[in-house]
C-alpha cells in the first residue's frame, strides 16, 4: 500500500473545516472517567496529527486531572500540534513500536488514522500492551466499503482502489480486537444524502484528503476538471453522497 507524505499537506491540513466541525466532546472518555473515578488519568491520542482532537478535549476536560499524550509519525504534523498546545507530551514515533511502558494509559483515541498504519496487527498488539487493564481503545474512522458513492470516489474513482489497500473492513477490525482479549462494541453511522457540489470543490482543490495525494497527478487533474466543469454548468448541482463512520470501543479485559 502507498503511504501518505504528510509533509506535503501538514501546513494546509487544518484548513479543512470538516475536520474541525467533526471534533466534539468525547462522550466515551467522559463515561470512562465517570465510571472509574481516580486522582489522575493518562490519555493518548494515537496518530495525533496537528493536535485537533487534543486541542478540543483539553478544553472540554479542563477541570479533570489528565496527563495528555500525543504520538505521530510525521514531524511536520507534530510541529504544528506543538505550536498549538503546551501541556501535552508529544513524541515522534511509530504506532507499531510505541515508546511507552506497558499498561500506561487509561484511554487511547485513534481518529481517522488507522488506515495509515502499515502493520495494523502490530499496532493492535502495541495498543493492548500500553493500555491498562479495564482501559479503552477508541477507534474512529470511515468505513470505505460502505460508502462507494462518496463524492471523492465519484470524481476520483482510482482513489477507491487505493483505499481498498489501506482500510480494514469492519468485520476484520472486530475480530482482530476480539482475539487479542478486548471486549468490543462496534457501531456504524451511515448517511445517504444529496450534497451541493460547490461546497466540496475547495476540498478537492486543496488536495489535503490523504487518498487524493496517493493517486497520480493525471487522475487527480481529470477528476478536478470534471468537478469544475460540473459546477460551471450548474452552480447548484447536487450529487448523491454516501458516508459511513465506524465507532469502535475496545475495552482491555480486567483478567
């Protein structure tokens, strides 16, 4: 599978407004804290990128004594995160070989990043290792197998075939976690809607969606020209858009 070069998109990554709108109060983290009261919690944002999740959650959970950690393989993305946040322990490293002691974290969040990992099996082994007993690994991502009519695939069809190499299906995720000793709850949020094409044109032009950096330039330009022509012909044009999100809570068993 191809690997995204985040050095090329780090400076424009936060310009995608949908990434900022997507981040809300992590209710699952709140539920964990409510159910397991203690004097301090250790929370890791795995593949933290530019720190979007951490920035929001630190604000929401400000009164609670939490030590926040961020791990990412891209130095460029981490540098941006460090400019935003002071009270986070950031580490440049791979999810396949985390530089943390065993059973360190109460909660590990992994948002829209699991498909980037080369050795996903090894990542899950590491997650299990560094998670405390009773701790939670929350995996949040899109499920590309359930969204073949996503606007990206509509205009850039080769992107779908690149994503098939990167994304595990939901059943694989479920069973890989289960066999490692997690209790797993997996939910899918699915939407089929009509969207105004003009609202998404700037996201295509920005080319900050990782899979658009993996297709070749000719395929990208062909899809972008098609979008531009469709908008030029009809600024109010809408297309059918399919979107599916996975919310997976994996709890490390106590025994």
